[in-house]
C-alpha cells in the first residue's frame, strides 16, 4: 500500500459503474485487488461548498422532495453510518446513527448511506417471499446476501449522504471552529489486511479510509480543538495507528490532541451489522456504547452508578467503552488509542523484578473489566485465564482445520451439482439471460423433481448443513475467545501501564493525555 496520499482524506477504490454492476461480496473482493491510485478524482472544490451541496447529493428520483438539514451553528459531533451499497446498510446501523445523534445532542450532524430519501436501509424479512424455486436456484448457483431482506427509505433526519467526501468536508469545517472536543462517530463496515495500517473503513459510493490517510490528513492541519473518533466497523482498531504521526510508529506519537475508541482490534471482525427488525436483538458494540453514555444498559435499565467509574457524575467515552466490554456478549474486542500507544512504547520488563518497581497507576476501567468478567467466565485469576486461553485457542485451531476440510468437501459437491444442473439447463445461473424466464416457466416441473430427487443435490445439501453446524460451533468459540481476550487485555494494560509509570517522562505523560482525551464526555 502506498503511504503517499497527499492531502486527500478519501481513497477511491472502484468506479461507480463497478459498484452498480457488482453485488456487495463481489464488490468488496474486487476492491481488495485494486490499487489505491487506480482512480483519480478532482480535488474538492471547498469544504463548505461541498456541505452546501449535500441536499443535491443526497436525493434521488424516488424521493424528489427529500432535503438535507442545514448545519448547526457549531458542529460538535459528526455521525456517519452505512456501507458502500444498500445491502451493507443494515437496520442496526441506521438505529445506531439515530441513537448517536440523540445521545450527542445539539450540534450533531448526521450522514447516512445515500442520504435523505434514499431506499438504502436493509430490513430482514420475517417470512419467506418470492418464488421458492427461484430462491432455491439462486441459493445454489448465485448466493448473495440480502435476498432474505427488503429495502426501505431511511427515516433519519440527515444532513447528507454517508460518503467520505462529505465527512472530509465536515471535518475541515468543524475542526476550524473553536469549541469543546469534536466527536466523530462512524458506524459501518471495515476491511482488514496483513497489518493495522491495512485496515480500511468503507463508505457509500466506494471510498475507503485507512489510518495512514487519516493521520496524514490531520497532520497537515492545525485543528483548533481536540478530536475523538469512535469507530464500530470490523478491524476498526487499525485506525488507532493515527495516534502516531503519519500512522508510522517510527515517527513517534502525534503532538495533536486526537484519540480514538474502536469496537475491536485491527485483526478481528466486529458484530453490530444486523438487519433484524427487532432492536432488542441487536448486540453490537454501538448499542451498548451509546446506551452506556446515557447511563443505561442495552435494554434501558439504569446502570449509571456502575458505568460512572470515577463517580464524578459525568459519563465519558472510555467509561461507556468499558461498559460495552463488560456487558456485550459479542465477538467485539474493544480497544483505544491509549492502549495501542501503551503497547508500542512500553519498554520490556527489567531483568530483575526489584528494578524499576513503582506503584501501579489507578486504572478503574481495567479493574472493572477484571472484576466483572473473571466470575462471569468462571475463572479465579490470571494464571487460570492464560490456561483457558491456551486451551480455547488450541480447540479453535483444530476446529478451523476441520472446517477447512468440510469446506473443501462442500465445494467439491457444489461443483459436481453445478456441472450436473447447468449441463441440463445452461442459463439458470444468469437471471438476466434472455432465456432464463422462458426456461424457468417451461422446465419448472422438471426442475422441482430434480431438486427433490437428485442424489447430487442431496449430497451437497448434507455437506452444506454440516458446514453450517460447524459454523455455529465456530461462532460460540469466537464469542468465548472475545471475552477471554478482553480479560487478557485488561491484565496486560495494567501491567504495561505500571511499567511505563516506572519510567515516567514524556511517554508516560502522553499516555495520560491520551487517556484524558478518551475519558471525555461527548
């Protein structure tokens, strides 16, 4: 990946035509293989001009009267949500954007998906719809997410579309305004890679943002106020590298007052993208985090006393993240810039235990995680945690190998099925072929008999069912590992902070400054 991106915040990945032509899965796979510099665009014509054009960018022919809201006099929070295409705009993301705007209150600006009036919210169907035979053919020959869902207009009151140029314009505008710290909340999808700086957050229209681009963009400016990012996407912890100048650890920590809180680490997926129409079923980082800022648990019960760890009567971002660490039962492994920084700069332990000993600093967030999750996981202490982690990781590795074998077997049976089916009905894998509909109408009885009686179909479905069952076991292991890793990180953070406190100096002061940035209330 090139690290020279100039002053542009967004990184074009695919053309608009490619986005329209491809499904979400194919789009994301194609995006991974395209060089960042493969598509060039003209520079933005100016931040405020871009914002003023938000209404034009956010409307479509289906909703000609939809209008973007005017900006507040001062922007104190930017909330942007959604993915690159409608099937990546699950209902839970819309609800998280709504909850974030309500939580951050006056001075909030909301960007989502295609903008006001666009049919870009994916909602799961409660009952099957459509032609059952067509659904079966599609599931076998051209599987794609979203077929068991419908799409509706967003009900959010929005200031624009959830594009990266819009976010850039708003950042430019808001960071030039004096005031309290600016909060930027991003609820969407992410793409990982071989290292933290390969993480990319995906935005409507095909643009992506990584840590190097974000850090260099911020480095080139002189913000008049601090900025805190909260990002809930998969692999989002990779953006935490923005704590270093140019997101390059060899260049040292940035002198700017910026920090971030993330749903998970750079090498893990996140939960929270759920089209389920029942809000109570959503269990991602975002809903726990945002409800905690209100002093509530996910279900609306008052937990202010537990969430307010320093008992100062104010609920901060770090306290809300801590509550999410404790309360959520998801695959998320939340992390912050201070924790990333700590792991990068803390020196190795002294050769003799008596050297450089200092009293452990007060870290109420880590203490709360340890005190809550140890009994929840049936553990007595760190030594038992480490044994449990080793055992669970070993079981997970064995299961991964078994799943890989099962997947290969399912693939082999799928190719046999595909060859047999298409040798009789060659156009069934292309619903846009001019002969598809006629073939379906003419051959429906024969197709129904084939799917009911074919041994090849039965063998494939058996392999697919086995793989699905193994996937459920895999998810259970991932959930267990996420809780164990949260505990592991809490112990590790306490240990590293104590070691860095023993050294003191600028590195320790910077760690404390990052914690202060993360602890602030929105």
